[in-house]
């Protein structure tokens, strides 16, 4: 079953920062970091890495009302920026997602990531509900990633996006009104914080 590719766009704003740089950390849930990327409309995303070096980022782009996927590994040195790669992503035993991804390099000489974006949110539903994701290229399995905690992580992405849309990016400044969401519910040692 071919899914995803028909609604896929493979472009991205050139000013987009690297996978984890220039972002504001919202919360950590297990292996997943949930952060805010100010360069794409304050979109929230989740990011995880595995012992084999693979990095996976799934995030919302409020400017385009879609989501994006980034996958990379420093060992994949033959990936070329701007080239297309037909990748297959399979969640557990579900039908695979055939995804046309494009090589994306943020800084010359650094890692090239596989990138795609879409409006087919069924992909996110599977990501949240399944235990693993297998990445394949040209019929060969590249890697299987554990998605332990992915449901909680993406639920937090949604909570992050709701907060950021309503109130903006939280501040680390204890004198600013409001505080980082991860500190709410704990008694603050700052007598000036709200």
C-alpha cells in the first residue's frame, strides 16, 4: 500500500537550523526531547537518538499547517543534499509508508538528513501507537528504532504547540511573567516568580 507520498512536499526553508540547535527545550520524556523551533513559526517537535547514531525528529510546522520528519545518522555520509530518496517507513506490522524524502543539509560539511513533510496525520497516529519503526531503502532494512514513549512524547508536542500558540515561547527569565511549563506544579525557590 502506497501512502504519504501523494501528499508529500520535500522543500523546507533554507534558514532552518540544525536538528537540535537554536531550539528551546520544553520537556524531556524518556528518550524524547520536546522542543520549540522559533525558525518555523514556533513549531513544537520531538527528537530522539539511538545508540546506533540515528536521530529522528517529528514536528509541527504551524506556518504551513503540516508536519515534518527528519532522519539522519553521521554514518550515512553518501546522502546528498537536495537529492531525492525513496524511503519506506513501517510501524510494527502495519502497511509501510512509501516516503519520497530529500537530502537536507543545514551547514556545509555537516550531516545530510532525510527530510519530508506532509498533511497526512495518520502517520503521526501510527507513530504514537506502535512500538517500533523500521527504515528501509531500496528494499533493504537500514534500522529498526524503538518508539517506546512516543505516544506520551507527541501528546506533549501537541500540548507544547497549544501553549506556544496561545502564549508564546516560555522564558527562562525568572523575572518574566509566567515560567517554563516544566516548572509548573513545583514550588519555586524564586520569590518573584508568578
